[in-house]
């Protein structure tokens, strides 16, 4: 017993000594962009890419939301994990000096002077950096287009072939990433645009403050992207107007069966299965709760209402229904819980409560599945197929619907699930 008392006292003394030797009241550097990043758990390095084709130039002239957002995102990313900066048109070019000079360069250096770029090639090169524990970030206007020479030969090639050739090039690129377990999140913003705009026929218009969309893509392993999204959004002062996450990989199979939380009726928890269920006229209908860690899913897929509507529950030889979905912070913990059950609750983000109405045999197998589904905000409000006039292009991106559908179809396959696990009910 004396040993048990000495250890915490020693640790406390060490903690006090360590904290007193740490900050020492030093003032924080004024320039956060040059502050060395503290490595976040799990994320190794962030590779930050700015597309610099000529079509991006108007975002960089004058006072624009684009410059504000990109400066903040690269700066706050550097607080999450170390950042390497690149510009990209046909291939990545490391930005000399890193984050601090890059932030200055957004205001002082003509960056967007490259030739037109092929988006599927850019996504491939950016995605190639999202290996191991690294995450890649791309800033682009996301305008799908054939090369200049093709447009000169056929001014309608972009409009006539965006839904086939260009969409399938994007699909093929993201299908390759999906097979490697790489997911993606996209943030959508609007910004004033001051400069030359190239429409789908490559004809020029001079815009002065017209609102144009731009997009920030985060690419990497699903758990790393989810962690990066959470940390970045907590830090941003300029939130995206829209957001969409494309998950990858198999559905979540891990779950925890609580043995007391939300329990009704007479039954036992045994190796993740509900066993020894008592039925009868005097028996209270059995209810049980399962914990899931859904923190890695897109934000909309974590909403309790979304889960209630989209979880597919199949049970052979049983009548079973989902009666409640709760976020962990909304679970009633006023009733006494064992330390073990508190630990189970702490490591899960959601609690699903089920009710067993009947069991027709001695045993039943239950499958809980939630197919991948994605928001479709981009289909009308953010996409246009004729950007030659202000009315046709204002706050819209040419052929965005085909780009995003290409990505969506790469992830939303018949075998791709957000959740997919199985357990048993036994009398």
C-alpha cells in the first residue's frame, strides 16, 4: 500500500516540475504560420497543394475570401501536423520556404500563371501523397475541362463529353484511391473573383468581384481524414458553405453490447450476443443497447435522425426494432453504471437501443447495416453546364455535377457500407 501512495505523489511532483519548466510565461509568436507544428496523434504530415492554372488568378487579386480561407487553412493545418506546400498544374512543385512564405506569397506573388490542367491527373498526383499516415489537401476551382487544343477543334467538347469522358476519368482516379482505403472530404466556399474567367469554350470574360466557388479537398485514410476534419473545423473562423465526405473501405463491424445500460427485461450479455432471453405473459419485453464508434463517418451520417432512417436491420426468426439512437453525450447516466460500462460508453460515440418483440426459434441472427449514401447539394445549386453568362455561372462551377458524381460512384457501391455488423439473439 505505501507504494501505491508514493507513485501518484511522485507523478504529481514531476508534472508540476515539468509544467513550471515549460512555457515559463513566454509570449506566443505573432506569426502563427511560422510556428513549428505540434504533431497530432495519427497524422504524420500534411501535403498542401494549390492549383495554379490561369483560371485561378482572379481569386488572388484584391481582397478576396479565397485568400483569407486558404491562408487560414494552411496555417491552421500547420498547427495540426507539419505541412509541406506545393503548387500544381501538370505536376507538383514544392513551394520554397514553406508555410510562412506561402501565406505571404498569396498576397504578393503572381502564383496562378500555369496552363490549363487536367483535374483527374491532379487528383492522382495529390492522392499519391496520401500514403501511410500522411494527408493531402488540394485547393482548386474544380472546373472540368478538356485540353486547350481539343476545345479549339471543338468548342462544344466540354459540354458534350463532361458526363462521359471527364466524369469517368475522375471516377477511375477515385476508384483507385478507394481500393487503397483512401477517402476524401470536400469543403465548398464562395469568393469574389477579380480577373479573367475562361468559360467552357475557353472564351474570356473579365470579372470584377463576381462570386465564384472554390473547393478544398482532404484526401487520406478515413480515420485520419475524419481526425483532420474535426481538428481543422474546430479552428476555422471561416466555415465552408457546404461539406461532403466520401468514406471508403468496409463497413464498421466493431460494436459493444452493454449489459446494463438501457436494459429492460430478463436476458444476459455473452460474447456480444443477447442470450437467455425470457419470454412469457409476465416477462417484460427485452430491450438492450449497443455502442458504436461512428466518429469516423461524415457528420451527416452521425446524426441520430439519419441513423434511424438509414440503418437496415434484418433478423431471421425474430421481430426486432430500433427504438432509440443517442449520441454519447445525450445518454442518461444518472443511473448507477459500473466502471466497466462507463469505459464502454466512453469509447463509443453512439448508443443504439433495440427492442425484441418476439423470437420464433431458439436462436436468431441479426444484421445491422447502413449503406453508404452521400448528400447531393452540388447537383443544382453549385453546378452549371453553361457558364458563358453571369447568370449562368454565378456561384456555380461548370460540370461540377459530373465531377462529384464521378467521385460518388467510386465510393457508393453496392458493397460499400458505413456500418455492417452481426450478432445473435438466443433463448
